[in-house]
C-alpha cells in the first residue's frame, strides 16, 4: 500500500468519523436503543454483543488506541498500555451506571476528543519540544480510560429504564466491550506492524499523528458547541 493511499484513507476515515456521525462519541440509536429500553431482567448475551459492537465501531476508542500503540513495538508494552486503558474504562463504566453518576455528556465527550489530541501530540514529541516536559504516558492512558468509560456510562444511563438485572447486564456489556477491543487491536497491531517495516512509516508518522490531533480537535470542538447550544 503506497504512502499516498495510506494518507488518503486516514484522512477520509477521520473526516467521516468527525463529520458523519452522531454528535456524541457513544451513539446508542435505533434498534440498539429500543432493545436497551425494553430490557427488564438479565440479558447477558445481547448485552455482550452490544458491548463488542460498540468497541469495534467506536471511533473515539479506536483513534485513541491507535495513538497509544502507534510506536509500541514490544507485545508486553502493548498489553501494559491496553490493560491500563481497560482498567480505567471498566471502572467508570461500571461505577457510572451502577452508582447513577450524572455528568454532562458534552463535556465528557469533549475530553475524549482531547485525549486523541493528547496522544497524537505526545507521539510527535510535542510536550518535549514545546513545554520541555515528558508526561507519564501510563498515568495519562489510565486517566483518559476513566473518561472514556464515563462517556459510555452517560449514554447507557439515558436508555436503561429498569434496575432488574442491571448488574448482570452492565457486567456483560463491559465484557463485550473488552472482547471487541481485543478484536479491534488485532487489526490495528497487524496493520501498524506491517507498516513499520515499510520506508513510508518514518516519513509519514508525523503526518499521521497530526491527522489524529486534527480529528480530536474537531470532535472536541463539536462537543463544545453542543454544550453551549444545548446544555
């Protein structure tokens, strides 16, 4: 795959993610929303599926994870950082729904957009060049994982109307999310692993992470406008 094609695909993907999706980062619409609203009792199978589907189609999670593992070459490092993200994501997803924590969805989703900006900026050495500092990436990934989970929790709270079977359903959904994350990571790791051995990787890594930052800024901006107009 040529470097031009790679860049075009990335640009198209980012544009589609920002401009042609629902306003929030965690859409729950149509049949999925209707199903969640109709559930009255444990339904682990369907919630497992919904969780996996959310992760595989969750552009906000995928863009952030692409940034996280972009320069990671060792499998143990990939496992470490993904585990930190998973820990943060799971904690706030479960706690947010079970404890009925109410937060503004626009604010949380803006922070999620900025998490993509952060990772792209860190990947191009922005913190060292501009601020002369080197943030602890492990802590940052864990903290942003907390926000990603809380963002999903706010969306689920809009549709879950019954407490009957709530714990089983949320646990099943969370397991599905992590299963979907593993599936998505296989694809991302495979593509990046192949690309790293091509001459174009070193030439286009800066542009790719800049594109991540642009996508994150655009998404965060949409959320901030939504906060001003609709909150």
